[in-house]
């Protein structure tokens, strides 16, 4: 564990990513303190450029962009994390069952997973939100539905190799139940890979969420980065900064999570370092 | 010999795709059932008003009063004959609409695939040769940036810079409106409009393939045959270099095949940003018009497209790498 922390700290990009990520978390936590009240509130003249009366200027309705970006961080992180947790739970369950029991169950579950990997995932997410109605719940549901397959594949592979290791064979010969072997012996040993893949999944989930809300498929009552960009697109010619600021926020957040994920990979799976 | 083997392999893979297509149709049907209202409601809504008797009559003509399993069978029969329904918004069959919008999307996708795979292979192997030197670090940094950039935002920023500020490229569309170019002028016009959307989508996938190619070449470098070749008195012979490239490209090609579905999804936002008149823009329009039938049709056709491309990649792969057993 200690050497893992050391390896993470020595990985400079990962530390930069972590600092960035903490800054984003802090910003979203302080949104209500710095900008009390509704981010949809009109505060002044529309189309004010950045660094004037308001840090990032105002949008076409005169709403404070900086407040929008800070509140948007909340929505984006919430959706990203919750969708990833759900997708991870589904992926681990399906992949774990397939990898542990093998045979026909494995065959069936993997065909099912392949099916989901064939479907153009972003189109499927659009369809789901369009059918279920644009609410934060349906966005989270749609993102979870399209993001679990890679996790299932990874966990299946890990479980398959673990299944044949001596310590698991020993558990079987002791007469231990399947549930106990899976939960107490195999799962803890695959946790590091799950954490790494899960952290990278948050980044993808954020990109999907911003794409959906850019297309207008987001909860009308919550501020989100993609929504600001989608709304600001119509005035790109006269007020490009409305689109620019939230995009930078998405870029930095996604990059931070990717860097932290890479760092975690190096720290937790030192065997894979050769690449 | 090898060709007939590949052919039977392709045919068998095609038969394996049949259940997938059927499940997709069933999924479409399920989504239709989940959506509020049925076809009769939609029709009545389009017509403006309807009596309950008229609605009941509509339901029985569409078979909506039948049991759900029978409805599913009817729906499957309908889709299999490529009857994807009728779009009342556009006043034409969904299948015709999709066919008309297919080629701009294919043009965009093929351009992006060629650019990102080609340049990704070059940049990735270059980075691997310059491992941990400044060239490698620079490429790594750029790929990290490009990999984190939301595609639609990159497109908008390119429009701001290259269309609005510099005026080099058009902001939207596929052809100059009312110019009616013919022949070479038309090709040049389309290419001019293609630059920004293609660059936007390429950036993301280029980053992906560059990373993959770099890792793949490094893996090949550690293989015995390369290590041996490097110890030969003549240094690293050109032959080894060719083998490295050929072996290292395989994972990139696999990934490119897997990513076709994602590419189609990405084309929705890029086509929306650049008003590129393909399937993606059609999907966006249908979203706003609440034309679920059209959206489902696009989804179905896109999935079929992915299945076909994956099939082609698998068969091509088997020709490239004779070690793969075509069982």
C-alpha cells in the first residue's frame, strides 16, 4: 500500500491531475457559497465579455456564466460518479458470474455483452433519454446502460484467471460456498483493476453527459456544462466566450480524471507498467 | 483456397449476426412500447383531432389491438422487409430518408477513419522510436489533451478560429447554397466543407490510435525476433522494421473496427455542429421533431452498419494475419 502511494506521487502527471480534480471538487462544493441563489437567475446586461463586472461574463439572457460553470460542475460530477457506480455494479455482476461459472452461462452473458458493444452507444443513450424524458434520472440510467460492457469484459477475464489459482482451488476443496469465495476471496483481489477502469469510466461518463446535454437532452432545472454550450451555440459569432468557458471546464475535468486513472493504474498494477 | 476459406468464414459470421439483428429489432419495439402514446395517438395528433371511433379504427388497422407478442412479430416482419415506417414530419418513408442521408455520413466516416488510423500509426510508431525523448513527451501530451476534449466543443472552437476569425472554411453545410457547382468544382466545394468536421472528429480518434500504436510497437520491440534482429552485426535491418509495423498495426485495426459504432455516435454531435446533412443531423432533427419512428430507424440502420463493418474487419484481419484460425 505504502509503495503504491509512493509510486502514485512519483507519477508527476497523476499528481497534477489529482490537484486539478480536487480544485474541481472544491469549486462544485463552494458553488452555493460563492454564488448563492439560482444559477438561472438574471443578474445583469446580456452578452458582457469576461473579466468585466462578472468573471466569465454573462450569457444571452444576462445570467452569470461563472455561476453556471460552478453549478454545472455539480451536475456533471454527480451524473458521472453515480452512472459509473451503477455501471460498475452491473459490469462486475455480469462479468463475475460469467468468469466464475463459465460454460453456458458465460456464453450467454458474453453474447449479451457483445450485443451492447455492437450498438452505437451514443445513439442508444440519445434514444433512451428521448423515450424516458429528459430528467437527471434518465440521463444517469442511459449512461449506465451504455457503459457497463467494458467493465464486464475486464472482470470476466480477471475472474477466469482467479478461478484456476491455487488459493481458490483450496477454498473449493474446503467446501466453501460460491458466494463466499466470490465475495471474500476473488473480488478483493480484482478490486485494483476495477478501481482503475472505474475511474476512467467516470471521464467517459462525463463526456457522454456533456454530449447529451449539448443536444438538449438534460434536466431543464439543473445547470450543466453541455447545456450552456448548446444554448450558447446560437450566438457563437457574437459571443464565443459563452461556449468557450464550460468547454474548458469539461476538458480540464476529463483530463484530470484520466491522469489520475493512469496514475492509479501504475500504482495499483505495477505488473502492467511495461507498456 | 484461402479465399474460399475466408468466404465460408464470412458467411458463417453473417449467419451469427442474424440473432443480433433480431434482438435489436425487439429492443426497438420495446422502446416504442415505453414511449408515451402509440402510433394512433401520433397519427391523430398529426391530423389535429380525432373521434374515439376513428382512433379505435386506426388501432385495428395497425394491429395495435392485438396481443403484444403478435405485435412484436408483425413489427419484426415489417423491419426485415426494410419497411421502417413513415415519417409524418418529412412526409416520406423513413427508409428513403435514411438512404438519402447515408452517403454524407459515410463520406465523413471514411475520411475520419483513414486520417486517424493512418496518422495514428505514423505518430504512434514515431513516438515509440523516440521513447521518453521530447518528441515522445510532446506527442503524449497532445494525445492526453485531445482525448479529453469534448468533440462538439472542439468543433465550435474550430469554427470560431477558422471560420469566423480567419474566414478560411465555411461554418456549415456540405455545399455552397445556390452555387450549383458541377464536376470538379463540386468535388472541391464538398472537400472544402468537409475539412473542419473531419478534423474535429479525427482529433479524438487520432489520439486514441496514437496511444494504442505506441503501446503496440513497444510490445513488439520486446519480442524475441526484434531483440535478435537488433543484435545482428548489421544493426536493425529494414526487414525487422517491416515486421514490427505489420504486427503492431493489428490491434489498431481491431480497435478501429470496434470503434465504428462510437464513430457513428460521435457523428451525431459533429454533424449537428457543422450542419453536415448526414444521418447524425437527421437524428438530431428527429429528436426535436419528436419523430421517434425516424430515430429508431436511424438507430437500426446504424447498428446494421456496425455489424457489417465488424464483419469486414474480421475477414480482412484473417487475410492479414494467417495465424488466425478460421474455425
